[in-house]
C-alpha cells in the first residue's frame, strides 16, 4: 500500500503529538537545566538601579497584584525585588488589590525574609488585601490607615513602630507595582502622575509592551517584563530563582513553537494550500 | 423621575473631575469621603456577586441541569471557604490558607499552564503566511519569540538588538497612537455620560 506524501500527513498532525512535544520541551530543561546566559535589558537595569539608589532605611510601597495564574512570571520578580530591598536595608510596605493574592505574597515574603534574615513589622509590613482597586490607589494618596486600619494579621497600623509617620504616597520615596492587569494603569495615572511618586513596574510578558510609552515619557522609571524580566532581575541581584530556572524551558518551548509554525507553513506550501487559501491571515 | 439619576451622575462626575485639579485640602478630604462611599459600593457588589453565584448554581442543582454536579462543587467550595474565612480568618495555618495553598494555587496555575499546549497547537494550525500582511506578522512573531529568550543569542548575536528595535520603534509608535486614541475615546464617553447625552446606563438607550 503506497504511503501518502509527508506534507498532507503533517497538516493532519494529531494535536496530542504537539501536546507531548510541548510537555517534553518544558519538562526536560526544568529537570536538566543548562543555565543559558541571560542578557539584561536596559528597562530591567533601570528598575534595578532605581531601587539600588534608594538610601538605606528608606521606605518602599509595594503593590503586588496578581493571582496564581500568572504567578510563574510575577512571583519570582516579587521575591527578587523583595530580596533586593532587604539587602539594601529598605523597608517595604506591601499590599495587594487582588483577593487571591495574600497567600502568594505570604510565600514570597517568607522566602525573601528568611533568606535575608528580616522580621515582620520591623523590616517589612504586609497590609493585606483591600477591595476597590482604583479607589484604594487614590485613597493611598490621602491616608493608608483609612484604607488599611490593620495589617494582614490584624495588628493596628498605629501599634507597628515601622509605620509611624508613614501614611500616604508622600512618605514613600518609591512605589513598586507588580501587576497582571490594568491596575498598573491606575498606579501610573494616580501614584506616578498625580502624586508624582517614582514608580517601577513589573508586568506579565504580554502586557509589557503596553507600558513602553510610559517608560519613554518618564512616568515609570523601570519596567520588568515577564519571566525574562524576572530572570534578568535575578541576574542583577546575583540570585538563582525560579525566573532563571524557568528561562531554559521557555527558550526551548519558543523554539519548538517556531519550528512548528515553519513546518506547518512549509507543509501547506508543498500541498499548494497557501495559493488556494490566499486571503486573510 | 429620570432626572434624579442624571443629576447625581452629573454632579458626581463633575465633582470628581474638579477634585483632580484642586490641590486644596478640603477638596482632597471631600474626595476621600467619596472614595469611602465607592468602597462601600464595592463591598455590596461583592455580596451581590456571591448571592448571584449561589442562586445560579443552586438553580442548576435543583433542576438537575447538565453539569449540575460541578455546581455542587462550586456551592460547597463557596460555602466552605466563606464559612472558614469568617470563623477562623485567613492567616497562615487557618483552613482557608491551607486550602488555598493545597488546592487553589495549583488548580489556577494548572488551568493557565494548559494554555501553552493549546497555543502551540493553534500556532501550528492557524499561523499561516497567506498574504503580505500575514507574512510580516509571522516573521515579526518568529523574531520576537526567538530574540526574547536566552537561546536567541546562541542562534544569532543580532537577535536581541533586532527585538529591542522592534519594541522601541514600531511597537512604541503604535502603542502611543493606540493610547492617545483610547484616552480621547474615554474622555468623550465620560463627557457623554456626565452631560446626560449617553443614558444607556439607566437601562434604556
């Protein structure tokens, strides 16, 4: 029995074959890392330098607004940023505007604080979650205590010595936002533009390009994008975290997808499909 | 009767716009009070959302609609997590915290991770160079995908510089244009609502 030509068979490739290839391309580099070198982009270096220039003992307001779906990208970023702040002797005050985020932030804080030997309510404060994203961001310009009367564990802010004299954007020389949504826009509009606070942004890879105009206009001072950005920040921080570990797998999966796209197009070209189907993308 | 909501909308919208440009303390204080009202509205929206979720799924369970068993899971999870959160709190070591770490974290991450498989399959089947525009998009996507990961530099030294140029020049120009367009559109829509020209939020066009 004569076998059918390769090109039509490729076009009918079972999607389960693709799924297995993606699974292998993800799992193998994670199990056997090759530690591909990571070059640092000017945007991430700018973010790092902005934090690095803060004087020891300075306060940083950090809003970590993401949930487990995008934690693979933003959690390594947050841990690396927190460790950088701790190493510099900065005092981060952390909050979130996402209801499912506190669990993630607790993990990030525990990891970063344990690694750098920092203590809760002495070296950092976690305010917890508050609903009402935009209005909370606006409210932080007036009174943090109105928005967050207690910290995440129920301790009144007035009884936390670290919070004395710190009640609005004006008391924080730097604002950092890690977001996987339009919350980043609100921080740009309100914290950076209205209250003129220096702002550093971390975003998912697909969102990053939306914020390039704000970087060039000076409304944000640094931009960390996706797992690549997290890996770059880890490189600058001299850390090996999940950002750097994940980049090997991401590299291989990207190459696999590119190969699949090229193979798909070649197969269609060989079967004359491109000419027949000419039209929309 | 319909003038009431229109007047409330007009005064609230106009005041909030004015507050943005008035740095005086009294204006900021007034705005802060209005923000508290907004928080109360958000809290009620959360309650309303939970009640709606409960009602919709309860109806599915009682009528044995297709997939009703999933609704039982939803209702059980909603009741359990709400009850545990109210009774015990959400701190480390509580039931809510443990279930979040054991179940929620991994379920949500898994759901999102599955996208990678479907994107790879969809890219293979749908990403075709059928005309000049599609080819341009395809080539740019390939350059970006390779150039933005570590392996890109191994393949060709010029990939990172090329991706930076794509991001800093064509991308930035397009994003600026889109941002300005969205901004102007948002201002005109807001003005139409504040001035009562667009009344669709009242329930009728």
